[in-house]
């Protein structure tokens, strides 16, 4: 098990700050040191992870499991990096009309709990925190939250809001990542 925690959320204040790329690169880095990694696309409204694997946006994924929590969670897990048995992905799935209800239903917690017994590290690409509440609804299941900011793009008011979320313990063990420097 990793000393930094098993479940790492990667979020940002808004779209376009590079959180999905950071999540992908972090998953590759952990795989390179022989950690068994699951990269999860949990940004249900604006998914990006499928683009790194040449898979369709409507490939079965987390949304499908959350809509049918009695199904087998492993049915939505796919091989990730070519030539690696240590890297797996769970895509977001088709965009649902009710992301907050799905994420707060208890099925997401069940998914994470089950996945933790199979993987050394679970990296979760979550929704940006400022436009929607999705990430805050599932924040308790993270061990660490990386808040991605982008040089020359992220507004200082977003940093203040992120600091406030951290101060109020809304995001677990939050650290900032400065992207694109």
C-alpha cells in the first residue's frame, strides 16, 4: 500500500485546467513503479479519460454501475496501458441526466471499497468543484485530493474558494498542483 493513500482524487476549479491529463500521467507514473493502478473517470458530465485510450465516450463505465449497483463492478474495468497488466481503467460511461443523485446513492462508495481490495492505487478524475457539487458529494472516499491549477488560467478567486474548501475539510488532505508552468 502507498504511504500517500490508496485513493487519490484529481480535481480542479473549472474545466480546462488539466486535471484529466494529470490523473492520467499520475496513473502511468504509479504503474511504472509496479503499483497496480485503477484510473477512474468520475467526471460524469464532461468525461475525458476515454480520449487517452481511443475508446468511445459511451463505452460502459461508472455511470452504468451507479445506475445498476447490483451488477458486477469488474464488468466496467478495462485494460489501460498497452503491455501492462498493472494498469486498468474505468471510464465514466454515457453522460447521465442525474450525476449528483448517482454519485450520492451509496453505489460509488461500494465501488471504491471493492476496488481498494484489488488495487494499490485508485486515481479518480473527478468533476471540477466550482460549477458543480459532484466532487464534494464523494469527497469522503478520497485519501488525498490533488487540486489542479493552471498557470495563467486559474483565477485567483478559485484558489481562494479551494482554500476555503480545504479549511472546512470539504476536500481530504488537499494539495495544489500547478500545471503548465
